[in-house]
């Protein structure tokens, strides 16, 4: 499996149609997180940028997953394959207060 960083830009002006698609967008992202296809994601405070890290066999597979986003037609997408992506959760175990 390879790791990819996907940077998505959304329009600054939001229509009613766009807003109606947000719940299904969130649901689809949750599905991909549960399938471990998306390993992390973040949204800018102005809601115009979304960053996601994907585990996939190839860049075409990432594109196939992105086409399923309900907001796909509003997205400007950039995909970069990553050599590595470190996460502090991998280095520091969660403490249990039991």
C-alpha cells in the first residue's frame, strides 16, 4: 500500500445545493475512515481547504474514491504520493487512567 496526501480546495461561495450535500459527504468520509482508506483529515477554519491522507494501491484508486464524494463537482484536487507520513499517535501510546 502507498500513502497519498490529497489537498482539496472548495469554492468560497456556498450554494444551498452545496450545503445539502455536506451530510452525505461526512458519511462517505466516515465510511472510508472505517475501511482504513483515509487515515487522517482536516478542514481549514474558512472551510475552503480539506486535507486527507489515503492508503491506496495507486493514484487511480485514490481518484476512484474521490469521485464518490458528494461534493466532487465543487472540488479542485491535488494528489501527491508520500514517501512517509509520521503521526505522533504512533510514537506516544495513549495513557489509560484505570
